[in-house]
C-alpha cells in the first residue's frame, strides 16, 4: 500500500495534487510520501515484535537527509556503505551507535571517520579488511566492534546484478571458512567480535532463500559459540522485494518474513538487525515527468518524456519494470494506447518501456513512474549535462523541495579550466 491515489480525477501524493507540485517545481521530479515511509517502517517493527531488534535502513536505496530524518525520528538505525553515507546519516541526526557500516571496500579514511564519530558495528567482509581495521582502531586507541559477513552460497533467485549470496559473488567470506576466520579475528588486538552478518541479495520475492541462509547462520552461531566466541548479534541483511508490476507480483509480507526470522534464529537469544531499503522506500516514492512529444514511427508510437535514463536508470541498467500512469485519471473503460516510452538522452538504452499499453496521453500531459523511491534519485547522474532533478517530500497537505534542481551555471561552474588553455 502507498499514499499515491486518484482523488477527484487527479493523482495525489497524500493530500497534495501532483499537478500542483509540478506547477511549482517543474518536471521531472521525485516525490516521496511521509505516510508511506512511516507505514512501511511500522510493518517491520510489527514483524519483529517480541525480539530484541533494530531496523537499520539501507541508505543505498534512498539517502536524502529528509527521508533519513523521517526514519530516524521513528527510531530506525542506518546501514551505510561509504564515508559519504556515514556523513549523511550523522548530518541527519542519526547517532553513531545506530549506524552499521557495510561494504567490501572500506578505506582507512572511512574506518577512521566512523571510529571517530561513533559506530554500532563494522560488517567486515574479508581478512585483509580485518587486519587493516584492527591496525587503524589500535592506532586510535579504540576497539572496533565487528560482525563478519559470511557468504552462505545461497541463490537468491533475483536479478544477477543484485544477487550477493552465491560463492561467485564478491561479498563476504565463504561460510565454509568461517571458523578459521573468526579465530583470526579474535586474535587481532583492535577488534571485538560481536556477531554474524549475512545478506544474499535484493528484490527477493520468495522466502525460501532467506530460510536456507538463516538456517546456515543458526548452525554457524552454535558452532562459533562452542568455539568460545561471543555471538550476541545477528545482522540478517535486507532484500525483501516489492510489487513493481502490480498486476501479477505478490512478494512476501514483512509479517511472514518476521515469522521466518523467529522460526529460524529466534531461539538463539541474539539481538536481530535487519537492513531493509527497497521495501521501506520503493513504493514511498514516484517520479513525475511530462510528455514532450507523441511521435509516430513506422510500426509504433513513441511517447517522448522529459525524464531520462540519467534520472531513473533502473530500466536501462536492470531491464526493470515500473508502472507508468497518467496524472489525470482515465475514464472507466477508456481504450488503451500502445507506446514505447522513451527519454531525450542520445542513447537507444534511454527506454523505459516497449509496447506498453496505457491510457492515451498527449504532449503536455503528466505521467507518473510508480515504485521509484528506491534506487532512483540515488543512482541519478548529470549525463548529457542534464541537471539532477528535484526531490519533494509530502506530509498530508504540505510539500517541500528537499533537493532543488541546480542551474546550468552551477553545474558548469564546477569545472575548472587550466590556465594554459
């Protein structure tokens, strides 16, 4: 469920007509619903009730400070994967003891930043990283709390570019080597082992891969405890999918996911961390664009909009599907038109949909890309010297621009021409 609904024939974000926002900020733009973010966070809290737990929002899905502030005010922690994300989380008022630092390539500078500013834990992904983190922490007179990410060799059955838990993926250490790696970590002076981390992929639409991975983690917990390690925290990652194509997708509910967690690892007495991103932010955001032209080709119609692959790259990068609907509600029973929906960038890959049936639209009409709140704005770029598009946050009948569109002058001013030219 989200809070983007037709009212009196016009699509609204909560109580604000999208046409009203478009008139003020121009198109294209991203728009987020506070009520939807709040509801999705509450679903995970309900799912994990009865367990000692923390929900750490995966910032890689959406990292605007206003979104982070909404979630932080609800008690969420943050899962970060770069020094920049750590800085954003702290700027949004998230305390260090609610920030988990993940990622395969943490630098010494990022380690120092997190140790200096406060950190809940590092999710360590390799033996070389362990050695560097121990040295950095020791030099700073600190002990770094760590979990070690294990790769359980479980096929998440998701897109190959967002699968992270198979043995050929770059993430984590092989679970078959966990005992020796944990032993090595315990011998390093700057580290304190506190738990296990696992994450198998994104946009999972079946609970079975989670179950396979979590049962392996449960067995490993017992083994490591028998070896004398203190395993008090399990970071189970994120990855629960959302319905992009609303007509035929039905991913598992957070309540079912929570029941699975309780069934597989709930008996271990560990604090549970999860790192949802897409399920919290995905359906909480949309992209709004305007039709520039309807162009007739030899055997098709092209719907050319002012949004492009640099604004929303998921279709070009992953072949991802987004529902695309007009802002003005179509009349009941209105015949459908068929379009290739494309942007203005000079790439054939700047295509959002091919042979898509939707209500007829014409130049000047507004269209909405649903389920664009995750991996939308955060993956955008200025390709073709196109400005990053605004982000807008709605709460009930109010809206605010939370990232404005830069001017061409501001973009060009970032370049520096050498004096010898």
